[in-house]
């Protein structure tokens, strides 16, 4: 198979780079200054063990297709539709993204859609460079057809990932794993808004408790933290990278790059949406969604708000909802 990675940032760049190192055909799709750097200099993939520049083919738009092409979609959820629109509809699409809405968006347009649950500590803050912090494997990637099942393609992809420095597996219930990842990602906005200031854990737990309440009420299954930990085991441990200070998660990086958008509508906003459908308030997630979007719009740097100020906004919104 040839893997066309649409969105060659932290996640897409690491997946594409590792597959290329593993001997697979890969094309990276990027835009702007990142495309310019990749086409001029190649992808610089930095890991705890090495820093290597990879001469991977790169494109800004759809390439001449082959019969064995697979799209790996690794853009932020707010960019999913625009990223998919130029591609022919017969291609299989693998959503290597946070959140749980992308697969359904893709399925409106493409017949064969796969979910991928991504646990891959990585960063992309400068054009042409991606840093992956996981070792001995770069990440844990679970893949399966949407909404459920396994097939030959998911088995082949998992096998290729295992040969390319990933803990890859084909699972019959990929969305159960992605909903578990969603719960973990509810803290992303906290980190983006407040950095690593003390006092965030209670806010993160409040958001995740709301998430569990909403998913339980909706009858939506999700893997337990123990299952996630057991599955990851010692295969993926976050390690220091020489000369690189580890940054924050994906939402933190969105603010750090000044991208103008952030994924909160598809993380905290997913819990708010399901809660509204069920008549269950989710004030912590609503405030996190709102404030993360405001910070992105105003291009504020990460850590611009104190945990105390954020907690006060959540308390005020909870009081208004209960009144």
C-alpha cells in the first residue's frame, strides 16, 4: 500500500516519517511554510534515539493515484471537511485524529472509513520539523473500520505500523477506544489556557467527570483507564529528546503556533453537544470550549489564563445553569 498522509504535523509527520523509515511508500500532504520546508529540505524527524532528515515525497494537492492508495487523515477536526474535499471518493480514509466526529463526517463522503485511536506524544512547532517523544515505540495506534469490525486493510495497516516503530493493532471496537481518548483530551483546553500552572488537575477532573456522566447517560461505551494503561504497557514511554524542551499537547501547540483555530468544539464541545441532546448540563466543558476558542481567535499564547480565573468562570456558568 501507499500511504498518503494528509496533514503532516505532529501526528501525521510522525506516522508518515516512521512508515517511510520502515520501507513503505509514503506521500506527505502539507501547506504553507511547512510544505515549503518539506519540499526544500525534507522532513526532520527527531526522536529520543535519533534526528534524521527524510526525503519523503510531498504535495500540496491530490497526487496521481494508485490502486493501493490509502488516505491517512491527520488534520485537526475543524479542518476535516476542507482536507477531504479534493480527494476522490473511492479511496479508503483512516481518521488518525482526536475526537469522535471525524469518522462520521468522512462517511458522508467516502464509503470506506476507518478510525484510528492515536496515543502519540509529539510536537510540531516549526516548519519542516516534527519531534516524537515516545520510546521504545513512538506511539500506540489502534485501527478498525468505522463504526466497528476488522478487515484485511486494518490488519495490514496494523502490521505495517508494527514494523515502523509503533504499537499497532487492529481492533473490532475502535470507537470505544476513541471515546476513552476523548475523555482524556477534555483536559487539552485546560493546558492550552493555563499552561502547566498548579491547580489544573481539579478542573481537568471536573471536565472528565462531566464527560463520563454524559457518555454513561447516552449509553456510549469507552475503554477504562486500566485497559488503556495495560494496552500501552511499557511499549510507549515519554522520553526526553536531546536539545528539545517538550511542549504541551495538541491544543497548546495550536495556540503556540498562533493558528487562529483550536479543536475544542470537537473535544469539550462533543460532551456539550451530547449533554444538550440529553438535557444534561456540562458547564466545565462549555467554558473550556468557549475560552479555548476565544484564545485561538484572539491569538493569545498558551498559559494566558490562571487556573483560579478559569475555575471562577466555570463556577459562574454552573450557577447560571442551575438557576
